[in-house]
């Protein structure tokens, strides 16, 4: 055997600098880790880490500050867009992102997110939609599908009693201040690549000062869905995507012309 | 600088600007709205951050975010808005980032009235938000004091990485009187060591209030209390009038203290040996001054524009040998000097010591004043 000279080889793939090298606390099959990695890769590619401040939220997403190798503050439940606004208004040259789950962003924090989008707040929101409150043990969220069983909708979400899921992209894309609103899914490699491109465009929107950007990422929660990881991605594809259509809901003309 | 006529709300807003305010976030609510309006023009004119938030929840969390960057930041609101801000205040206290809140207090509970009150004493002085934390709380009795205290409290908040609150009775916010503005300070250039600014690796900073390991949380809790001991040691403020030979001490803060001073002066002219202690720092509370006064006088009359919230703090350190009385008006009603004078005269003419709580005795007396 001849030892290979690694120094001569081109690095084509590596652990992102913006992602901390550590053991994950997320459950097997959870896609939070995938989302973290995509954000980290985009921060690396755009060389933004040194001037980015993250705003963590409440729920499983709270520990995003442990995984992303950037400065972070941690907001009260639902208030991340307001806190991000405070950071951005005093540090307008910095990049500010929130990382929020569905209960956080579109239930308890619905007021803050709509207001931030309406203002055209120049921040980027990474929105993880896994159709339940994960950290508290899988209760019904605003995004829980009709008929879906959770620990607080044991007979399935009854829309007569609990109403319908809130469609965040559809809602926020009606706001004039929103410049980039897209929904992607993390259930397979192709969609993960598309999700990364959307995250890139969201940050490109902010870097250009174009206003509010948000990427919704349909995500799995095998533990609280009571499924194996493999079954969970299949369930996401078959059940969630029809209800939450993937696509670009709003793209600023400058961004739609951008090649990344 | 010469004395000028200033409305209280605009005066404290300008004082904050001169103290080097870098960002203001607020929401309209009577009787503090003039501060928001004033700063909506003044801050952009100086190239500083101003934003009218979507709610008090939004405002306090914008303050939280800005405070995490080490900026001098303030919000102002009135009682129902303060209730909404309690969540944020608890988080901010746990994260130990400095900020200033001016609470222009109105009558409550509920939507209450828009007239002046001191009904926020408990929610500001004794918490209001969850968990163990303390705010530094100052209470002005004039527009000038409001100016001076706002100007000073940023330094206190930063010194202790704490929340500074000005508990401003609606009266002071709405009244116009002469005040002298302090000089304009430079905006701070240096960023505090703990503040987020963008950093990775060993320069990465995380400002959070969550500590899932209870042992870590207890360490933070204990450290916060230890820090508070320093505040208690260094930052107690109060003022005394005619206390040298007093046998009756009136205790009142803010507007109630100011009105009581008129009553005390009239009583002195009538030959009654009465003095006034006006706590300025409500938190830390001037317990020692009250204790010393109690050793000197026979009677203490606590006057407030609430049902005796500070009364409980006074009674904590007053022994049974000193008779404690209470007089309060509520719901946006302010006491007239004559009402307090009557109380002083009643006490001076000899009251029977009683085991009944001062609040209960006051409530009984109020039956003849108000039909309730």
C-alpha cells in the first residue's frame, strides 16, 4: 500500500465551519440537523458567519445556538422576529436570522412574524414546520394536519373544533414588505438541495437589503409522529406536501434574476 | 442650560436622548404616548434607532435584542402595557442585559383609567415576571427629577447589567413644569465584552436565559441575588423633610410624596411635629431609613395612590412600638393636601393603638368618604 498524499487532493465536501462539530441531541430521523447544516453551508459560502447574529426560539429549535458557530441570542416563545428587529435596527450592517418552529412562529408568535413581514424587516427567518409541538411531547400545533393524531388531539385534529392549519407562506407572501417567501421540504436529497438554494436566496435577499425573507422547511418528527425515520419521510412526502405545496410564494425581481 | 417648560413625557424622552440613547422601541398607550411621539421625530433626526412596535410584547423584545448588542436602549409604556412586558423583563433579567423602562402609571386593574396611579408598585418593585429577579426602580416626584433619574439610570443599569425602571406616576408624565436639561452625552463607542456582535469559534457569544441543568440555573439565581446585595448596599436613595424633631413621619413616594410635603408644611405651620420621608429608590427600598425613623417617631403615616403596596414594605421593618397608619386614593384619584393634612391632624390629636391592619382601618374610614 502506498499512502495517499491528501494534501494534493481537492476538497470537494467537508464539515461546514459554521456548524459546530458535536454530538446531536435531536432524535434519530429528525431533520433539524439537516436544516442546521444547510444554514451553515450557506453562511460559509457567503462568508457571513463573522457578521451574523442568530435569534433562537423556544421548542426543539432553541438549541440551534449550540450547533451554529455564530453569535446567538435566545428569544422568548414566539418573540424571535421582534428580538431580531431590535438587533437589526442597531446593527443594520449585520445579518440577522431567526430559527423558529411552527408553534413558535405561527401560533404564539403569529403577531410578531406578521408585523416583521409587514414592516419589511430586513431579517431572514428559517421556519421548521413539523406539524406538532415537538419539545413538549407532540401536541397539536397550528400546522397539525386535519385528522392528524397528536397527544392533544387524540382522535385526530377535528377542524370543527380546532380549526384549520395556518398556511404561513401563503399568509406572509401577501405582505408587501416580504421579498422572499418559499416552502421547501427536507424529505429527500433532491428536495434538500432545493431547500439549500432557497436558504441561500433568503440570505441573498437580506444581504441586498431587500426586506423580509422566510424559508419554510417541511420537517420530520419521527418520535412524536410515532414512526420510524424512514416512514416519517414517506409520511411527510405523502401527507404534508399535498397540504403545504412546495414552491416560491414570493420572490423579489432582483432575487429571481440571481444565479446561485 | 436654562430652565425651560417641559411636559414630563417629552422631558424624560429628551433626557434619555441626552444620556446617549441609541435605540427606542415603544407602543402608544395613554398617558405615556407623548414620549413615543417625541422620540419618533427626535431619534431619526440624530440618526438613532426608533421603531413603533406592533405591541408591547414586540417592543420589549426589540429592546431585548438591542440590549444584547450592548446598545443603550429604552422603552416606555403605561400599566397595561407594563403587564404585557413582564415576560420580556423576566427574560432580560435572566440574561443580564441592561435596559431602561419608563412606566407611566395609570389606574388599574384591567384597562382601568388613564388617570395617575401608583398601582404598578407591586408588579415593578416585587417582580411581576416569573422567577427570582430584581429591577432597580426610581420614582421621581417632579419633571426635573424625572429628567435627572432617566439621565442617571442608564449608568446604573449598565453598572449592574440590570433592568432600570423609572416608576413615573401619570401625573409627572402629563404635567408641564420648568426643568433644566442635562448636557448631551456622546454615544458610547466601545462595545461591552459580553455583547453579541458577530463572532465564531472562541469569539462566539450566546446570550440566553435557558439553563436546562437545574444546578446551573441555581448558580445563576444565586449570583443574581448576590449581585442584588451590591445594589442594596450602594444604590439606596431617599430624601427627608422636617425629620429632625418629628414625632410623626409621613412616608410617600412620587406624586403622593410631593402632595404629602404640602400637607406636612401646613401641619408644621400649625405646630405639629411632622416630617416626610420620600423614598426615591423603591428598589432597593430604603429600609434602614424607615427603621431609623420608626425608632424616633410615634406614628408613621404611609400615603400612596394605591391600596398600600409600599405600606407592606414599611411595615416589614417597623416594630409594634410605632403606630402605622395608611391613607390612599386609587383608580386615578389623587389625594388633595387637605386630605393628608386631616390624617396628620387626626393622628396628632391622639389615635388609639390598634391590632387591626392599617389598610383595614383606612378602608373603614374610606366608607365615609366614598360610597363603595
